C-alpha cells in the first residue's frame, strides 16, 4: 500500500507495506500506522462515491412502504393529515410535521419516527393502537440508517403513491423480457487479438471508442489470478514453476482444465451460489435455532459444481427436486434452497407466518433465477417493473400448496420441514440421547427452581427487614448505592431496590400507607414494630387456618389476607429477579452455569437424526386471493396459479396438476430455453464472479431499476452458447477464461486516456484488479502457512439441529478455530464470524449475487491482531526456516509462497536487513542468536506479507 493507493502494473507498489518495515525499531507499531493510514485513505475514497443504490430502493419497496401503507397512511396521508405530517410521499417524510423533522437520514437514534415506533416515550407512541413488530421496527431503523432512500414522487396538490410500473405491452419491449437473441459475432480491425468470440464483442465496443485493450498479463500474474478465481486458493510454487516452464500454446488451457477438475473448484464456486441462496447454519431473527442439517444442502451445491450438473437441472432440483420422477435423497436435499431463509418461528399467527415465508421464498427465487424483485409486489403492483399483484399471488398459490413447516412444534416455536433418512436403529439411539439431554437440562432447571424458591422463602422471612431498610433511601437511588445498604444487612440488593420502588408505586394501597406515614416521620422503629407484628399475626392465622382446613385458599380477615397475598406475590413487594445472573450469589450462579454448560456441551456434541431440510407438497390450492395491502386478514379476488404474464412466450395458459402444488411446472418453465431471463441471469453471474462486475452490474435485478447491460449482444450470445452447451457451467468457464479479455494485464500503457473515455472500465480495456473475498483471505493465509485442512464436506456447525445458538446467558459459543476451508465455518445469522464481517461477507438473510468491497481501518487491525494471522505467520516462518539454511533462499521462498514471485533486489536487501536487525537484538554473551527470537523475526516478515497489498489483491 502506498498512501492508500493500490499500485498496479509495476513492482514498486507490490509490497510497499513490507518495505516500510525494514528499518528496525518499533516494527509492529509502524506496521499499524501504515496499514491504518492506507485503509482509511481507501475507505474515504469508497465513501465518496455517490451512486443510486437499487438495493436500497428495493429495500424501501419491499420492507418499508408496506409498513407505511398498513400502519401510517390512515392518519398521515393526503386523505387524513394528522399533526401536519404526510408519510405517503418522499417530500412529506422529509418535510416532517408540526413538531419538526420526522427523521434524520443516517441517524435512527436521533429520529422522531424511530423514537415513536419503539414505544419508549410514553408521550410519543406510534401507531397509537398497537406497537409494530420487532421485525417492522428493525426495518424502519435500517431504512433510516441507510439514509431513508425513497423513490416516491410528490405531485402538485398532494402526494402520488409513487411511479407506475411498465404496462405488460411496454414490458415486452424491455430488453430483459425479450427472447434471447442470436447475435452475429462482430467483425473487428484487431482480429489477431480475438481468441474467442467474446473478444470480438468486447473489442468492437473498444474500437468504437477509439480504445485498445491492455497487453497480456505475465504468466505469474495469470496463474495466480486463475487459481484464486477457480479454487479460492493461491498457486503453489511448484504449480507456478510448472506453468512457467510449459511453453506449449495450450499451457494456460491445461491449467484451466486442471483447476476445473480440482475438488476445490466446487468449494470456491459453490460458495458463490451459497451467497445467492442466502445460506446459513442458523435461523436468526426471533428464535435463532441451529439449522443442524443445512450442511447437506451446502455439500449438494459443492458437489453440483464439481460434477458440472447442468444448470437447468440444478434449478429444477432446488425448486422441485422432491417432485421429479427420479426423485432421490440428493434431489430432496436440493429443495433446502426454499427452506434456508430466516423465519419468525415464534409468530403466533400461523397464517401470517406462512405468507411471510412464501414472500421470502418468492423473493429469493425471483432474484436468484430471474433477476426480478418479486417480493416488491406483495402489497401492490410493482412500482417500476411490469409485474402485477395478480402475478405475485398466482405464484404464491404454488408455494401455498408447498409444505415448508413440519407438523411437530416445541411450544410456540414452529419447526421447518425435514426429510428423515433415519433407520429404526438410528431412532432408538436418538431416544437415549434425547433422554440424556432432558435429564441434564432437568437437573439444571431443578437446581434453578430450588434456588429461586429458597431465595423467595428467605426474602419472606425477612420482609420486615426489607421494609425497614427501604425507609433509608429514596426510590431514585441507583442500584449500585442500594447494594451498599443491603449487603451489611444480609439483604438481596435487587429485591431491596424493587421493594422500595414497589412501595413508591403503591402509595394508595392501605397495606403500605402506615409505612409511608412512618417513613416520612423518620419512625424506623415504628415501621419495624408495626410490620413485624402484622406478618407474625398473618403467619399464625394462616397456620391455624391450614390446620383446621388443609385446602383453605384465603383468610377470612380481609386485612390479614391482603398482607398474606402481598407476602406471597412472586411479582410484588419481594420480587426475586427472574434471571439467575441477577438473582443468585456467585457460588450458586457458578453451579447453575456449570449444570447448564454441561447440558449445552452434551447437546451440542450429540448426534442428529439423519435428515435434510427440504419442502414437500402440502394441501394443494388451485387459487389464492389477493391480499389487500399484503395483509392475510384483508382478502380480495382469488387468483389462479400462473406464471408472470410479461415473461410468458405463449398466451396459452399452463395447465397445473390437480393433485400437485405446481412447483415442478414452475421450475421447468424457469429452466426452459424459451425463458427470457434464466440463462441471461446465470451467465451474468458467472461473468461477474470472474471480472468483478457483471455485464449487467445489478446481478439480482434485471428490471427497470437495474443497470442496463454494457454489452447486450455479448450477454445474449453467452446465454445462447450456455444453453446450447447443455447448460454446462464448466464449458462457460472455459469460454471466458481462454479469452484474451481474461488474460489482459490490470494496467494499461495509456491508462489516463482509457480512463477518461471509460472511467469505470465497463468496456473492459484492462482486467479489473479485485480484492480477495473474506474466505479467500483466510484460506490463502492457511494455505501458504501450511496449516490448511483441505477435507471436503460433512457437518461442521458445532450445534445440534434446532438447538438454540445462544445459551441462557446470551453467549454464542460457536467457535471458528477450524483449519478447514472457510466454506465449512458456521454461518450464524445475527452473529457472523468477525473476519467475515470485516471483509464484506454478505447478509445471509437475503440473496447476494455481487458482494461489496469496502476498505476500512478495522480490517488492518484484524490483520495485525487476530490469532489466525499471528499463528499462521508463526507456522509460515517455520516452513521458511526449514526450506534452506541460507537467509537469501528463505526470503525467496517466503515471497514465492505468499506472492507467487521472487523478491526484487531491493526487497531482498530490506527483508534481510529487517530479519537480521530483529534477530540481533537477542544476541547473548556467547554471540549466539536465540532461535525463538529468530523465528519471531521471520514470523513478523511473514505477517507483513499477509498484510501487503499484493497478497490481498488479485491483479
């Protein structure tokens, strides 16, 4: 890194982080300063970009507008303006009402709207009748944090509901809904640059702008690029050497074929698809239960890429694998695609839960396979695209006939549907395991209940002491000060604190009026005498009554009965905190935690029933009513099962089976060569994953708000070639990777001229340099250090199926110390692995076809301080020291491992000086170097290579 600028095309910028280290002294401090300055500078540049974000608009349409329509328009629209506030237009929201601005974009904590919906201010609660759900509040908070994007437009005299989408006729003319064309390969002047027709399409556009493509990348750059691209790992020095020595014309093609045959190809490209499939190992949202069998879907995806499963079959299996004539365990596992979404499992209204789940399935299916935001049509016709509410509910009827939830629930929590593969022997063993889990949990629960009961008994025996102590402080006194009063008296601080508040809240209660009178007079002795006598009388009267009639429910004396009820009210005067961490002393809490941890560990390590998440056909529905404003409680006209009109090639309606959901027919329609979107969307994804930007930059949105294709003819040519190849992903890779376009250098000899004509490099006049993704960074560090475990497949989430991710203390015990590929680390919704979070891992609750790439200072801190980096640097240092006895050879090997090249002369000189000076600091009286200090010096060199620009970026 050099002043925060990535230097491409010259050796000078390759390892400038490293070169800044070799001056001796405070090495890690200097590394920290360099990294932070560079990351911050790049981060500032990234923030400065101000572009319309289609994803933000989609978020408003799908998540925010329905809330406003359903809960706010009744009182805050042009039809009924309360408080001068209009929420049915963008200008209305921004202008605010009589009390001022309703929100401050980017600052939810300072926005009145958020304060109102949170119900934390008794004088400002909206909607006034019922509080919004936590999910709805979270959506509004996120919207304001995003800057409150709002595509609605105002019109004179009032607010319009927003732009009207295209008509069906207009939609038929829109580029993405037209049939896939068969364009001719263009003729170009620079025909000798054309290796594949892809090059001709690209070069034609470049020549139109008077531009020329960049020269070819050198072979070291090329093998590093393609190896990371196809496997997510760096090439080994042996692989680099073999490629350099292969002078045959097809040397690079042989490398591509070798990598496509590697099992690590499926790991890398399967992870790409898992982004789209919003894969996770836990549910997230309200009940964060473990998806203990999600790994089977993950492995299915990896295997599908490795075996080059035709994409049309891949699609059909994920939507309707259970309905195929040759349905198998594998195809049923594939339907986990529809079950993996986050769900509000504790939603008491099962009909609402079903429709919310269907909405999530439709939204994911639409984006993943068709590049369409179907989720925006639940409440109203699409505001931009030619999709109608009738289209939405015609598709929703298909999923309404699909069984996503199982029949077995635990209390209020709903369980997703799974296919069991268990034998009778498996089930018998699981009964023993479940019994042991229940026994361990029961032991913890029994201990807790007994300890709580003992606390309540003790508190009741000291009721007079609590009342006396409560007279010594004001109810506003903080708990920390109450503790100083309670502990010398042997009283529980939280019970005493609550006791004082309870007395203050119940001033009119006859039982406590004497206390207030005597407390105001400072008569502590009077309080003690009065209430000790009262409760002694209560206890004596109750003992006598029970002796006379063991089933007695109350005392006849109303005064004594009121005191008895108050004494025994678990939530009243002597309320014991319900949470063990607030109720128990250290010793009791430690024992309870030990019992709970014993149960948790046993459950986490217990075997699961062999099963897979997946859907099945349920109660079939031939039609589904339109849900007015998206509410299942407000139904309109019924809509029969159907495909969206704008995408249909024929006007003849499909025939859906009377005895089936229609998912198989839907899947086959989407996988048809006549479908205008499916092939286009998929080849565009592949292009984006190779080049960093799709031909259509908005990979998940081919609608009106999405970007237009930079090379529409190329997109259609690729889509047609893809279908003609039998929907082969590997053939598509070969076509792209063997092109001259893919082999270009990332620098251009006339950079300024080309950048002036095409600043975003949309015409591909050079290869776009790309930062490694989170998984690539981690796996590369492990690979070059020799620590990587390359085992493929199997369960890796350290939780049992449907086990709560968080324990009773709200601690997530998920560990990420595995040395396997990053795809096998748990993906826990609501609590992602830190390295994933820092390096732009996608939100696993929604489909993502194009990851962001941000640059911020905490990334540098992670590279400096994480155990992964330090342990790997130590291990790499061991490899380097063992490689040869000569320090020059060691530096050479370190550079070859980490960067795929030899160091320059100046880099070699600085590296040797750096290691020598650090090692010399440990010289003993015998003039020998401490081996541990020497190893540490080499480890610091290795860590600086990990943190260098050249390691983190692929050119």
